[in-house]
C-alpha cells in the first residue's frame, strides 16, 4: 500500500542554527550545483540509485526520480549564529572551499545574514560571539525563535520548513527529571533551569511551529522524552544525533565486515587531529565528553560482546580528539585495530584517513533536510529511525538498541522508501526467481 504523500510544491526553507563550516559548505555547494558549477557527490538524494523489484527487472532509478523530493531550485536557506558574519564571510573563514568557487556564488551567500542566536557560554566555553538574543527567561527565548521562524517563512514565501542543528557541540548533559515530560520541560523553560541547553530551546521552538528538527551534533537536544512526546503531539518528525562522517563512518564500514567473517577484535585505538572551530570547541573536556559518548557506543552495538564473548569480550576501545590548528578542516584520523583469526593468530589493520570533515558532512545535511521533509509530507512523525544511516548515535524508540552497521542502516532506509511508495521490500533471498532462471535454461 502506497502512503499518501503531499507533493513537494512551493519553497522549502532549510533553517540552521550554526552557520559554521558544515552549514556554509552545504549552502555554497547547493548554490554552485544550481549554477551547474559542481555535482552533489555524496548525496544519496541526488546521486544515489535504488533497486526496485527482482534483479531480473533491471529497475535502478535515481532515488530522486523514485520519491517526490524537493528540487534544489526550490530551496531557500536561513539560520542563526553567535557571530554576525554573513555566509560568504563565514565560508571564507572556515577555509573549506576555495575563494574561486565561493566568489562564483558570492551574491547568494552574502544575502544570508544570521539571525541572533540563543546562546549560553555555560554550554560552549570556547566561543564568545555577540550576535545573541537577550530575554528574561528561556521560555521567552523560545517564543523569540518562533517569531524568527514565522518571519522567515513569510518573507521567503516558503510552503514548508525544516530545521537542522549545525551549531557547536554543547557540554555533556546527563538525562535528568526535567527532560522527562513536556510539562516538566515547559516549567523548566519558565524557571530558566540551567539544565536546559540552547539546542533544546531551538528544538522546542521548531516542534511547536510544526517544523521537523534534525540534530547534527552529539548533544541530547531532541533525544529526551519531553521533546519526543511533543513531536508526536504536534505530528512532527525528528531525527538525530551527530552526523556520521570521518572516522566513525570508516568504523561502521570496517567493523561489520570483520564481524561478518567472525574475526576477533582485541583493541581499537582511534585518534584524530583537527584544527577547525569544531576542534576548538571539542578541546574543552566537557564538550569532548559529549562527543566521546557518541563515538564510543558504535563498536559495542555492532560487535555485541555479550553475544560474542570469545571474539569481542576483551575489546579495548579508545577515542582521542586533539585540536591541531595547522590542519584546519582537514581532519586526519588514525585507527589501530588489533584483530585475531584462526587459532587466535594476531593481525593488525591501520587506517589513516585524510578526510575533509565538512566535505563529508555537507551532503548529509542536504539529504537529511530533504528526507525529513519527505517524512513530514508522508505523515510520519516522532523519531525517524530509518535515517540512522546518517548518524553516529542514532535516536531509536525507547528500549531499542540503535543499529550502527551502515549496511543494515542503508537497507532500512531503502526499504522505508520502497514501503512508503508501495513497492515490494527487498529481502535479497531471490530463491523464487533463481529457480525460474534455472528452469528457463
Ligand atoms: N564536520 C563533521 O564532519 C561533523 C560530524 C559530526 C558532527 N558535526 C557537528 O556539527 C556541528 C557543526 O560543525 P562545524 O564544523 O560546522 O562547526 P563550526 O564551529 O564551524 O560551526 C558551528 C557554528 O555554530 C555556531 N554556534 C554555536 N552555538 C550556537 C548557538 N547556540 N546558536 C547558533 N549558533 C551557534 C558557532 O558560532 C559556529 O559558527 C558541530 O556540533 C560538530 O560537532 C560535524
């Protein structure tokens, strides 16, 4: 049965708290693509194909030709930042893209000026911008954000909006009672409770305005019972958390392969150096703690040491991130993996990934914006687990363990698309038509 999906008519506004390296690289890329100057490499929504039906049918359409997604020409951008730089200036400062390409889309980028941010240095010590809202309470800050959202929608004549958190990683916050229900959360907003992070105020404002919310950082943000409940109440899809790029992307590609062949792993030591503003923020131990929690859970969930104690029971897993300014956005990561095979014989794998963080993150932001908008038009609300493919620490339904294996995540994403479009799900069994092929010989 096919879902009733509203057509992607009119403009889609993509609103981003945080117009830093990731957001500006995404925006500049989309503007360059619209002018035919570049291609959307890495974006499944633009360049990915999907198989439909049996292999004998040879149906492999582009995903964008299969599901009704917003056309890139119908997207408008907006956002908030604690610094006043317009998107052209911010992209030049981020030094991810060359001046030549940024100059080719300069008027479009210069027109994007950040709105005043909801910011609290208690959550991000290493930033000190001045483009900040001041209100009596956190509840009033939320109302001010709702005003921004409405104003943006009217002035850009958008028919739909989505919000994607591309701002800095906030300090680690353990779950607590004020996050437990909408009621306790709203009381805490009125009381200016110090445990309510700015990212939660953005998520609250978005959901109350019926705007889907995606969390690209490892902060809890919308991954708390209060906001999950609110999203269900307002029929809004939400997803998070922490874009899966760089080292964790590699980890969730390699670990399922070793696990699939029943090879043992004794140790996995991961270190990173990066020199962008994200690296500066993560240099603070409180902010690193948030990232560390997000990165560490990946291996445990893929390898399941409790189910496979002989192979993974003694696994030692460590993650280090160091701020190293000379590398800028060009993060370098090293992984040392100690594995063992037949009769316990030891082997080693070394991975040295010279990646570009924002180049890997930008297409993820675009895909998430287009897919969460699709989810809303298809009437899906609450946590969108089928988007786990894009996250280091995927949000799931309460009590469910997240799926980290990138291949299972892809199958889930593709089957969700097939499901909402009324196509057969693919099990990769194939026995039915193998037999037909053999008999036809
Ligand atoms: N690049 C990647 O591969 C990657 C992967 C996973 C997660 N992330 C996360 O994505 C986020 C963005 O990364 P980035 O490299 O663009 O960082 P960045 O430091 O370049 O940009 C973040 C921007 O957010 C702004 N900001 C901070 N707090 C804000 C607030 N409360 N409201 C509005 N703006 C605020 C900062 O001023 C900054 O301009 C970070 O949280 C990072 O951890 C990035």
